[in-house]
C-alpha cells in the first residue's frame, strides 16, 4: 500500500513543500484553498451552486466548493472540461467564471446509445465495478443530456460551447485551443487510454501556464485514474485535496501565482 502523502495545513506550508520538491504527491486540507481565497479578497466571495445531484457521477458539495475556489483564484479566460455528463460541473464552471470567460465542455452526448436501460443496472455493480460504472454513466448522459445547464442565463449560454464526440479523437488545434486555456477539468472516461489522451490534450491546451484538475482520483473504483495520477506524480508535483477526489497539476506561471497566494 502506498504511503499517505504529506498533509499541508496552510498555504505557506504548501508553498514551502513545492519549493523543495520537484515531483511527488502532496495533500492539502480543503481550508488551504479557502484560505487563499480569503487572502486574495478580504470581502466575502460569493459563489453560485446548484444542489448536488443525488445520482452517481457528479461532484460533491465540497468538490464543487473547491472547484469554484480554483476558478476564483486562477481567473481563467478559457476553461475546458472533459466530461459534461449531466452538466452539473459545467454549470459551476460557467456561473462562477468571469463574464468574458469562454467555457468548453466535451462528452459523447446523444451520440451514445446505452446497450441496456438504466434501471437494468444493479446499484451494487455500479458502485463497485469501474467498467460497469462507466457504462451506466455513458448511458445516463446519452439519455438525460446536460440538463443542469438549462438554468443558465442567455448571457451565460453564449459563453458555453458543448462538443459531442469521443475525446480520444479530439484535436484542440482544430478549435484554436492550443496554449490558450487556463483551467482544464478532466472528468471524462476513466480508462487508462482515455485519461492518458485527455491529459495529453489538456497539456496542449494549457501550454506553458495553467491548471489541470482531475476528478475521481482515489475514488476506490476508477483505479486507472488513480494509477495514472500516481504515475504522473513520479515525474511532476501533484496536489490532491483531502476528503475529495480532486488532484491538481500546477503548470508554469499560473502554478507559481497560485502557490504565492495567501503566503
């Protein structure tokens, strides 16, 4: 069993750890992100958030709060999301970013037809088997679509681009996204092939400065995501947030700016 990563309690501890380590997995308490928010803006910082979905596949309330905090801190001009699913996190990204921030989200959409009805899946299988879980999620996304985005205003919708295709065949250059995205949220397919390709495209999009966030790290069932991120941490420094399934890669100047906040 891998050793528990070192736990940082303050932004200063995190900055010092990152300055001393070129690679590895480091864990922060959720309050570290919130402390950075408070240091950046002494006034109360609002966020817009829907009640989390009761179904599997979405982010938790704590994860949503952490994602929103990252948006507020990074202040992205463009955001890209792999894995629209029901549009819960997609709405978070749009509603909590600046009025001039473009948001892109990609999923299979209604191009995917489930092989069996959703009510034919056993809950125990969905919660214990990563492949069955993914099959269920693809079916749910194809059947329901991103219905959480229906609450967006017309102005918010104008900033959102929904793409429907297999992410393994996605080309950032075809959409003018190479080196122009500040925040990428990777929450699409959970198999090794897909997570590897999505991450490679995320790196192309952020270029030499940006933030990449993975969901389902250490989830218990999506072992490929966990193995991939752990492998990446052998070469680069990865930050995970305690009590969440979020792992973060800080790239270039955006990463350095993030680490300075609240120190």
